[in-house]
C-alpha cells in the first residue's frame, strides 16, 4: 500500500506540473530564432548591403546571428548592427574598389568570396592565439571582432584590412599557384611553433610576421597583406629596421616574387595596387604622415626632384624652377649650364642640403656634370612644419647662386609640410613639400 501511495503522489505531482505549465507550452511548434530560415523585415542597412555588395558582386553579407555558420566549440557573440556598415564600407573602399580600379570589376566578380559572415567577438584558440578572420574554400570569409571596429582609427582599420587581403591572397593562390621558388627563400624557418616566436625573431629570420613561419602559403599571404596595408613607406620602414643583412635580402626577394606573381599571373601592377590601398586607408582614417618616414635617421633621408621626368607639380614651383633653368643656361657669355635636377638631403636632425646637379653645355668643360650644395638650417615647428633658413654655400653654389635665386627664394619663402604624392596611375609614391600658406603650391620627387 505504501508503494501505491507513493506512485499516486508522483502521478498527482506530474499532473499538477503539466497543468501548471500548460499555458506556456500551448505554442510548442513556434519557430526558434537562430536555427536558420528566419525572416526579418528589410532595413536600410540590408538595402545598402544589397546595393553595394550583392547586386554588383554577388557577395552576401551575413550579420544576423546564425550559429550554424560558426564553430560550435567557441564562445562568440553577434555583431552590433551599428558596426556593420562602417566595417563593410572599409572592406569595399580598401579591398574591392582598389582591386576593381587596378584589375577591373570582372576580376572582382570572378574571384571575390561569395559570402561575408560577421562576428562581434574575437575567436580565441588554444596556444594563446586569436582568429581575426578565416576563409573557407575561397567562397566564404568570416570576420571576427566587429564590435571593436572603429572606422576612424588607423590602428584598428589596418588589422581588419590585413585579414581581408590575407584571405584574398589565399584565394588568388588557389586559382593560380604562387611561384615554386617562394618557399625556397627561407626553407628552414617554417615551424608549427610560430606562435611562440617574437616578431623581432621572425623578421630576423626573414619573415614579415610570426604567422608567416606557419607554412609557405601563410608566408605568401602575409607578405601580400602586410605590403598592401603598410604601404610602400611602411614596408620600407620594416626593412630598414631589420639589422640582419640576410633577412633583409630574403624579405626583398619575397617582395620581388610577390610583385612578379601579381604581374605574371593576374596582370596587376602590385605597387599601383599598394598605393591605391594606402590612399584608400588615408581617406578612411587619418592620413599617413610623411614626417614619420622622411628625415635624418628615418626610413628616407632624401627627395630627388626632376620636373623633366615627373609631372604634376604646382605651377608656381615650375615657374620658379624654369626661371632658374633659364638663368643657368645663360650664366655668362662663356659659361652655360643645364639645370638637370636637385635633391633635398637631410644630413642632420637640423640640417638639410639643397643639392643642385647641373651640366656644362659648352666650352672646354662641355658635358661635365657638377653639384652645388646649399646647406640650410631646418626650423621645425611643434606641428611638424619646417622652414629653410640660414643658407651656407659651397664653392659651386657660390658660382650659380644668382642664377638659381628663383628656386632658392621659393624654398625660403614661408614654411612647408612634408606630404605624400602619387602619380595619376598610382604606380609611384613620392615625397614632397607643400607650402603651409598655400596648399596649392608644392613640389615632390623620389624618396631615397
């Protein structure tokens, strides 16, 4: 009897629980959000994504949460909706648009991954690493850490773009393999233990990042992505900071192979692509500052200027240069010279030399080339602008000083700001000087 009584209690308790839960369980067939197949009202963001990615390039951008798209053994969070358009504007401007401008829209339509999946958080892995992005078979790219994206912060934008360019480099290599001699540049440096290597050690071994050491394919993709997101000046700065001669040789060789691969496999001028990417990042964030790279002891110490071979300098500068050129051609009845070019060389932290190259066009010295050096004291303002003052002339400069006065007067009138310039086709990056009082007055040349 006791056992029957116990069963009765259990039965009554179960009935009671069913009755108490009945109201909540009436709709047991309702849809569970997040399992796929959900429908949502179309928003302005959806329209923008469709118009900028789906319609022109057949790229789907998935930002609403779908756990089936992601690893089930990771703790991840959805992206904030207000971060979606800023990050995808960046993707379009500094990845799609630069490739479309350099290689054509058909190239992008043919090779671009067909889906982007956005995740709000980082993906943490074993071995103390995190995943910023990943690609699957060239069809899908997942971007993590979207909730920390800041479109105005260059230091945030660059890692995102590096991830995108890295994954796209893999897609390119899957279609046309990179040259077989690439892994032979640093064959002994690849290791599964790359995450325990410092950046300095990796670069001393001839690798652009630690992850480059994971495998040749990752090395290639890292070279492409770093060269694009750092730009020419940034990449040159990395090379110059490396004090290991063999490593510098290796990195320059890898650069050469990357550039050759893009030209031979895809018909793309890599340096133009690189410069377009730099300009795109500048337009999105704070512009890259030439003053960080040009000066005594920096990546570049000189700017070589030759208006005869480099067009696009301001009209007032060209007028001053041509006046000096004309004067020098008629220095005297017996002394005539052609003004070939000039350089501005930073010789100390406070000195810069105007080095003028000119050639005798007649007389016994015809064909002989000369240099004249005028050393200026550089006065640098707190905002980084500079003024050329207190000139000191060497002997040759004393001879031609009056003739080149239009040029030297241009230099010593007002202050200048260091500025990057690019050729119209983006194949060349230049360093130049822009007048603070008149941004439309400037000259530029090859950095060295």
